[in-house]
């Protein structure tokens, strides 16, 4: 599975340090490696938020929102639990 990001996702990460960005990259790669294998999803923190909108956790505070488009996971937003809830509610 390939990985892509939208500019909105990249903007969300600008304020984070290099260590956090490294963890984000690990989470993105992990999500891509287990996506489509539901037994592995649960242990990796991947959740279906709405029809076709998913999130995965990076540490305790940061969540990454993505959707599947073809053979890629497209990451759209990153934020705290509350920020993700507000973003999903506003966008979908």
C-alpha cells in the first residue's frame, strides 16, 4: 500500500518536533502495512471513524486521519482526539 499526504496534513505537522515527525512516519508506514487486515488493525490503533475515513494513533496525543484511494492511504489531517472529532464533524 502506498502513502500520500495532502497539504492540509502537512500544515498540521509543522509545529511538531523531529522526534514526533519520526513517530508520525512510523505510524503511517505501519498503517499502510496492516491496512486491509482487520485482525492487525485493532492492535495498531486503526479505527473506522466514518464511512471510508480512518484514524491511527501516534503516541498518546496525536491522531492521523486518512482514507483509502485506490492503492494508497491518503493522510488528510493530524490532531488531538478533540481536534479530529471537530474536523470530521465539520468536514463530513
